[in-house]
């Protein structure tokens, strides 16, 4: 169902669930766990390399290590 067919329904309802796996910072191949929800980025291509990783949802270098 497209957004134009959803008269009177908020657009975010259509995009709440997707077919892909939800991103999680703990499942990122390039995150290193430092304890108590602290992660650093270990991707050498990322501008945030060796810095705190705050959001896997906005990361261009996110790769799921479960696959």
C-alpha cells in the first residue's frame, strides 16, 4: 500500500516494520564492546574510527555479523 492510498493515516505507520533485520549496535561487525552499552567503531573506512559509536541506524558502514 502506498502513502497516497492511506488517506487520513499517518505515514509512519506504513514504515514501522520492514522485511529487513533491524540494525543493532551490538550486532555490527565493526563495533567493539567496552562494557555497559559503550561501543567504539573499529571500521578503518569510517570517519568515526576509534571513536564512540552512538547510532547503528545512521551508519553508512554497518554490516551485520550474524549473516
